[in-house]
């Protein structure tokens, strides 16, 4: 997400958190959004549990449907896969005996 999009989203971050949580409740998801922040790469949406792919899809659709955001600049959401984050959780970065990165369903099973 480019800088202009990030600034537009951050200007109304509280409203976006509420709207995303409303949508997640609508699909009876067990997670909710804690907050939205920005970094040098874009927007980070933090949840209190590991998000399933359906939850990520809801968040992506919401962000792309915002009127003041260029939807072409929005990348597909993904879970954090930094080694330090996964180490804190005690999860291996790669699937054992393969070179495949872990997926959300694997994280969910481990947690």
C-alpha cells in the first residue's frame, strides 16, 4: 500500500477497526481486530488470535471497498512470518523436512 493510501486509512483507523470487527462478527468469526497501525511497508491489522484465510479475505475486501483508497495498491493480506515473531510463539518457520513456509492452518493447529 502506498503512503497516500496508508495515511487515508490511518486517519480513520478507529472506524475501520469497528467496521472490520462488525464484518467478522457477521461471519461468526472467533477473532476481532485490536488496532490498525502503519509501517514503512503498509498497513498492519492486529488481531488477538491467529486469523483464518476467511478472516483475511474479509479484511482484504473491506480495505479494497474503501472509497478513498486505490484498491490496485492493496496487496493480499498475510500472517506475519518473520522468524522472530514465530520464535516467540515457538513455531518453526518452515514445515519440517520441507522448504515450504508455514500456512495459517498450521499455526492455528500448533497454537
